[in-house]
C-alpha cells in the first residue's frame, strides 16, 4: 500500500463517521450520533499528524479534510441538535422552521470558517475563530447532558458566532 493514502484514509474515516452520525441521528439514536461525531473527531485529529510523520502532506489532503469537516462537525451536529429539539419539544411548524434556519446558519458559519482557514495563513501561531471541529464536538457531547432545548439553541448560535469571529485561538 502506498503510504501517501494512509492519512487520506483517516480523513475519509472522518466523513464516514459524520455520515453515520447523520443516519443514526435521523433514526432517533442520538447517543450513537454523538459517538460517531467523537470518532470523526479522533480521525480528524490524527490524519494531519500521520501525514506530517510520514512526510506526505498534500493540498488534496488539506482540502479533503475541510470538506469532511463540514459534514462531520457542521451537518452532523446541526442534525443532532435539530432532531433532539423536534423529538423532545414537539414544536409548532413555525418554531421548527426557526430551529432549522439556526441549524443551517451554524453549518454555513462552519463552512465559512473552514474556507477562511484554507485561504489565510496562521498568524503568530494563532487561528482566527474557533475551529468547527471544536464547536461540533462540544455540541455533540453537550447534547448527551439533556439540557433544555433553548440552552442547546443558545450554544448553537454562540458556536456559529465564535467560528466566524476574529477571536484568536492558539494552535495546540
């Protein structure tokens, strides 16, 4: 096997877990939805590390990682929050549409954050805005706590803002 593909397999594992999170969440298995987001986070954490260790960092790997992150840490957590909200609260159609829009805004903010990350250079060891991986994983884990739906929506909106903000985050 060509060692160039190993990091990309980890990256594809990330999106596979994001997809599995969406599927399990859509069928009401919210804990499994969260587990798959956490597994995606682990794959995302190690794909870059493995690429650097093997000396096979590539532009395609970098861009593939961002595409996968939109699914695993944008769409999957937004789906999880939306499904939990409509399952637990049985909202009116209007409120359901509002929640869907807020979840969609979260996904858009995450995609924008990733695009900005891809075209800008890190300045003095700092990123601009909170990474989508952090926001998505936090939302997924917090969904297990069974907070009131309004608290989850506030966290979703706050995460959306933090991703596109000018807050500087130190690279670990």
